[in-house]
């Protein structure tokens, strides 16, 4: 080719069709979506074969649990305790304070108790009671007379013997100062006779589903 414009060298420019960028972008997006769907499907398969149904079963058991109702649970009635007048008390003094047994017996009588013998403690207990006192009686007195007398003098030690009678011995010890006030004794008696609430049975523990082996 001659003239004013001449091509020199042995290479020639190649003519190439312009690339379609939109097609490239759409192809990339499609590839990403396809990979995401494949990964999600894989996770679903793993969940099915490794226990995904266990969580659904546990949720079903929890839904079957009965809902607690608003009906109040009936209280367990308290055990009936004897009245002070039905308790015969022998008052004995195991301390070195003269006349303490009579003073205590008079106070118990004012509070409605039936007083029996009053005097010095037997040799087995004389000056050998370090606390406020000892309650001594038949085994049947433990849940009855002992509990009532305990509201009058907290801290007493309870002991039983082989007696067949219902009377109770109150042996005053070195730390005896005075009985509880009437208000304190009444509050303690109320606590003993107050019905206790029954345990609730509405709790429902989820059942652990069985797994398939193999």
C-alpha cells in the first residue's frame, strides 16, 4: 500500500468484537446463587441424618406438657396439738437457785398448763443441766406435749424414757432465766399449727427422645 500512509513491520492489528460485560456479571451472580443453594441443601441433609428430628421431637414433648392452672393447691393440714390444759407438767429445779421450780410452775399454771409435782430435780439431773432445761417424757410426747412446751421455753433438750403415763417432766437448767413472753409463745404455736402448702406436681420435665443407632 503506497501513498502518504504506509504500514511498516510484519504484524497487523487484529479486529476483536467488544466483550459483553453484562453477560459476565450475570454469569458470576448465577454461579454464586447456585453455590449457595447447594450449600443450603447440604446442611439440610446433614441436619436430617444427624438429629434434627430429635429437637423437633423434644419440642413436641414440651408442647404436650400440661399448663399450670390457676386453681390453688390445697394445703396439707397441720397435725393437731394438745391444749395446754391437757398437758400435765412436773417442774423440777436442777439449779442452785432456791424456789425456782415453784416460780416456774406458777407461771405455767397461769398459761393454762396442768401442774403436777414441783421440787428439786432427781440426782441424775441435779446441777447437771447446762442449758435452759430438759423435757422428759414418753415417746408419744415428742410430737405433742414437747412441741407445745417448747413454745414456752426454746432451747430445751428433749429426752424420752419408758414411762407409760402422758405427764411430762420439765427440769430447769443453769441457763434458765424466764419463759418466752406470751406473745412469743403464741406466735410459735401459730407457726406449729399453720397448715403447710402441698408440694406442686405441675412441673413437667422434657422427655429425652430415643436416638437410632447405626
